[in-house]
């Protein structure tokens, strides 16, 4: 029996090697050092162990890659947009940075990363934000010197408007999602994200047996699932977690091809509020993700609280609504005996989570 919110991927074969189709999306041998591009000296983000929570959930270990501590930025997105902007400059030497306008649609974090990248190379930047993005996130983007255009619609509408205006004005799109004929930049964005995956492998030699990762368009999930698949002797059982109303991966898995979400993506998890997957990621996630699950809106705040006010001496972790979604997914699985068993979880399991953002103006918990 499968719960309506949990779905197995029947295309997965754990004996399938990480082949050319996967390597064309995620290259484990070309992981950049994004901190060096920014002159940042923070070093790797911590991989926090939560032994008391692991005991409560009945698993062996839980470790959290805490991207709330990424540079001074507070989200893993700093790795992608910044790297893709620098890569564009490095491969377009004929263009003066001061003449380039970088642009993207974003629910907030990716736009801030592109703005930071543009600022660091001396280029201009315009970010398209959907209606729901908070005033704090908009202010943080403006503080990086970018202009902001508000769209009276959702994330996917902002993507369409960004593409339209960029084509008309000759702006350079640094998108984290891909579309037909537009893959190089989103591939660079994911290449930036592989940096966090490489850090995890260094920080945790035994590595995870299970990995819960939240997805919007799938860039983060593809970078980490792909990297772990490429380098680990036995790749972990992977689970993609999405908001119920923005379940584009859940639906795509069921259909066996990229498909729209079943809902309107009206979720507090702004970074995950996507109705369409990034098709570029399909060769990795479509055959390499073991399970897909959704969470409900009322499961978000308890997960944020669990990170902020941990059990019995575990370290406290600051998260935002999208940041804690992987933990919300794990909590849902661990509260359901049948689901727990289906995923092969037990007292020997080592679970990896990513806290993908800190609390960027999302209120107190
Ligand atoms: C905090 C946070 N977590 C997760 C994601 C999901 O990343 P992706 O769209 O690459 O799946 C995002 C995307 O904006 C995000 O901002």
C-alpha cells in the first residue's frame, strides 16, 4: 500500500551506473570553489548531528547540512547564482561586465544570489519577483544593488515575464530552471550547488543511507542526489519532498515524464512554490530518486520549531519555511509505521537533511 502522499519511483535501478546522460547534467569532477570567487573565508557550512532527534525517530543518525550558515548569505542559493554569473563573465571575455544586465525570476533567494554575483563582477541586475515574495527578501535584493520588478502572479508567471523582457531588452538570463534550448546556465547553477554535496562527503566519510531533500524545480536535489550517486560506493535511498500544492516532481514521477503540479503552488514554502520542474534535471532525478512525497502546510511550522528548539541537547538550527521542508518530510515518514518500513528505515539508518535557508524575515518560531 502506498499513501496518497508517498510514491515510489518504478524507474529506479540501484545497479544503474552514473552514466553519460547523468554526467552531462552533474559533473562530479568539476566542483567549483564559490567562496574563492567572492573572497569569502567562512569555509564549509557545518554538518550538524542530531542524536536526540535520531533516537526519538527510531533511526541511527540524523545529520543536517546547515546552509543557513552559507557565507554571510544564509541560503544554499548563494552557490548557484553567484557561480553562474562568474562563469558567464569568464566565458564572454568580449563583453564588458559594466554593459551586461543580468536578470532572473526568483522567489527570493536565487535572485539575491544573482544580484550578489552581478555586484561582485561590476554588472547591473534586474530581478523579477512573484507576488508572494516577502518585503524583507525584496529589500535584501535591492541592498545588493539590483532593481526589482514585481509581477502580479506566481513564480512561473515571473519566469515567463523575465524571459519576455530579457529577450526584448538584450538582458542576460541567469535562471535556475531550464527550458528547451536553455540549459547551459541552469547547469552552471547546479554546478555551484555541487560544492555543498562535496563538502558533505568530506565531512561524513560513512555517508548517509537515506537522504530527504526538498525540491522546487529540482536543481538542489539533482546536484546532491547526482553527486552522491556518482561518488558513493552505495548511493543512499533518496526522497524528494514538496509542498502538496506544488507537487510537480510528485506528478512527473507518476506520469513518467515532466508534468505540471496538481495545485496552484500557493504555499508558505516560497522556494518550493514551482508548478514546473527543470527538465534538464530529469536524467538524474527521473531515474535516480527513489521516492517522492508531499507535505502539508501545517507540517512546516512544527519542523521549523523542531530545528529551533531541539530535543535533549541537540544543536539549535535556524530555518525558513523552505529550509525545514526536508525535516517536515522525515517527520511525516517517521510518524507513519508503514511508510517508515517501506523506505527501509531502521535503527541503523543514517539520514541526511539539508537546511537550505535560514530565517530571512519569516517571523519567529
Ligand atoms: C530555501 C530553498 N530551498 C530549496 C529550494 C529548491 O531548490 P530547487 O528549485 O533547485 O529545487 C529553494 C529554491 O528557491 C530555496 O530557496
